[in-house]
C-alpha cells in the first residue's frame, strides 16, 4: 500500500504496534514461567494483563483512524520485525544454562528492551496524532505510553534494587561496593569544588569580621574625639 500522507503513515505504525502487542502477549507467559523471583513474576503477570488492554485500545485507535480517512491494513499483513527480533533474542537467552538469579536478571533485561521499543514506537505515534490534531487518538496512545514508562520504571527498580546484585553472586553491603573510576573522579572534583567554596566562604567571613572590628574601632575613636571637643568648649565658656 502506498503511504502518501502522515495519516496513512500513522495507520501503518498502529498496525505495526498491533503486531508487537500480539507478539508480546504470546511471549510473556514463557518469561513469567522462567522467572524465579516472585516480585518479577508478579510484575510481568500484571503487565501481561495491561498489554491485553493495550491491544484492545489499539482496536479503538484503528476505528478512529478509519473514520478520519486513513487506509487501514488488514490484520496479519503487517508483522513488527523489530519486536520479533527482540523476542527471539530474549528466547535464545532464556534457553541458556543459567543460575536462577542470573536468569531473572536476563529476563528483566529482555523485558526492558521490549519496553524501550514500545516507548519509542508509541511516542512517535503520539507525535503523529498530535500533528494531525487527532485528539482522541493521541489520548489513547498517550495512555499506553504512560503505562510503558511505568512498566519500565518498575523493572528498573527490581534490577537495581537487588536482582542484579543477586545475579552477581554476593550479598555484600551496597555501601561498600567499588565505585567506578569515572564516578570517583567526579566525586573528587565535587569535593574539591566544595572545599574551595568553603575556603572562600571562610575567608570572606574573616574579612567581614575584621572589617566590622575596624569599623567599630573607628566609631569609638570618633565618639571619644567628639566628647573631648565638647568638654573643651564648655571649659572655655566658663
């Protein structure tokens, strides 16, 4: 089909996303089954339900686009090759011989790659809908985009909150883990800047205090001088 307008391009993107959601719905049960961490299982299970709702939401978007005059492709004519590649890569990874903790980290990474693809795709579709002033379409797509951001955030919390460390094979205190050299340099530079700032601040404070003492001393001398002059004038008057 020839795409000669942004409206038709958006319709094509929607069918591509529809294919992506279908593939995700098919792939998630295996990821859930392979996951050992209960929180990861729960997060993926909840997102499967959300994904099913997102697919239904795309049905509404397709109807709205058809009403706007866009040419809608038949289901099955479009296959999202990007999502297909990500899922195949994840399945290949899950077929490897791994420790349960390492498998959880691998599943989380695979799931986040999928989320990042969807965030990019839905973000683009939202921008097209906004340009075309298709407010109802944009609203539906934005709702899904927000859900994808939330899902990605939850997976990140799981990964950095313990899954990655468990896969590393240790129960060390995070506070004593080695800091990468780049971060060390950054912290050192920050400390130097802070020290210079503190030194400058202390120097200014000393100067200010000295200035105050000098001012008070000068004021006292002036007061004494005025007092002596007044006494002298009274003496001459008598």
